[in-house]
């Protein structure tokens, strides 16, 4: 989730447990501690471009790390902020713990993947109920917390925290509606998916990307989950077969290892780019949800030495046409190019 949302959520819980005299400082401790787990983005390597994929949302986001992470926050923040305002260290640690504890759970509500139970398992939990940036989640949180700060009211802060619970729950309901539509579409195509997932598109829980796998191929559609469900048929692509795509690749080479790492990060939703047969894409994300324009990929080189890494690439430039297609789906507008694909379900 974006840093603003993470900080606001941490502040809302710590302030909810505070009283009027401690309200402001409790909020600052919760806000900063709510941001702290994302310091793992600093774990990078100039030699290994995928290192940050392994460590982002790993140990700092684990539920088992909360006591340690919050203690580190308290050790740093108590003397700087709270001690001079007559907070005991235990009180500072409490508010830091409340703020820190919200971070991993909120991240798990997105589709990126969070290692909530590290080191017991490296499974990436992704509940697919909210986008990594969603103004309809963040702005009400910000407004209600601003009012709570003005009034110095823990009760109003609890309203903000309640909203942070309600909105992802609405997202889960929307996700389940969308998945049912996806299964129905697959059935109409005489497909029997081995797995199917619905993921919120950018900034909302109204338009969803549906991906399912059938007979070694990924099928990608969009669903607008309004009062009625509107399906926008999309595209499909073969699931990556490393041996067929890269017959020259050494099994123990670093590039082969990096493919496995990227596939783990992408939860197996990887395919060969249709524009460049040396690129492997993560098919989970695109600006237009029923299209295949990946936001990131890795690039291989046949001339690379056995110990050379792949290259990590980002593709986040969207065209005006891409944005227009997305907005038209979002606002339920009729499009000529979608009229032949879209159909509505009760």
C-alpha cells in the first residue's frame, strides 16, 4: 500500500487506543511506526537486480516480527518524541506496536504479495481486496483523522480505523462477485481453469482484472462490478515454458535461477513477452485490466555468462488511449471497441 495510507492507518489505531492528553504524540508514534516496515526497500544490490523483490514485504512485514520491529521503533522514537512529553517507554512501545502491526495486514489486502508468516514460510499472502493506491480508501481516512486531530478525539479516530476495516471488506465482496463472473465466462468457453483470480485495477474496487489458467494458457478479462456485472473480454497468452522459450539456457545458470525467483514473486503468472522473446513478463498487472501490457519484466541475454543476472525492467508509461479505455470501463461508458466484447450479467 502507498506510504500515506500506511501512516494514516497506523496513526488511526494508535490514536484509537489513546486518550485526549496523549492523542497527538500517540498518533505520531503510530504514523511513523506504520511507515517503518517499508524501509526494507533500501535492501538493494547493484549486482543483483532482483534482490529487492525477495526482501520487500518480507521479514519487516511478518506478523512474527511485529514485537521486534515495534521495539526498534520505540527505541528510536521514544527519546526523540515521547520521553519529553512524559510518556513511559512502555507507553511508547504500545503505540509503536499498534502502528507497526497494521502495516503487513494492510499490504496483504493488495495483490502484490506479503510474507506474513516469514520465517515459517515464504508464501506471499495476497487477498486481492484493494489496489496498492486507492483514493476512496485513503481520502476518507485522511479527512476523518484530520477531524479527530482537530477535536483531539479518540472516538473519531476509531471511526477512521473502522473505515479501514470496512473498505477492504467491501473489496472482498467485490472480488468474490468478480470471481464468480470469471468462472462463468470460463465455463462458457468450455474451459476448466486450474486457478482463477480477480485483482482490483488501479485505484478502485469497481473494475477488476480476472486471470485464469487453462491448458497451459492464461486468459485475461476485465469485469466492472457495479450494480450489474459487465465483462470485457480480453486476451490470452501461453504460460511460460522455460525449456521451449530458452533452449540455450543453462539449468544451473544465474539467469535460470533468476527466472525461478521472478516466477515466485509473480506467483507463477509469468509469460513470454509478445513484443520481445527475450523478455519474461508478470501478467498480473496492466493499466487496462483486460490487456497484457505488463508493468514489469525481466530480460535475458543468450550471450550472458553463467554467473550474470537478468535485467529487471519497468514499463509504467501509459498512453492517452490506454488511460481513456480504463476510464471508460471505470465510468461504465459504452465504447465501440468494447461493445463487441462487453456483456452484462445480473
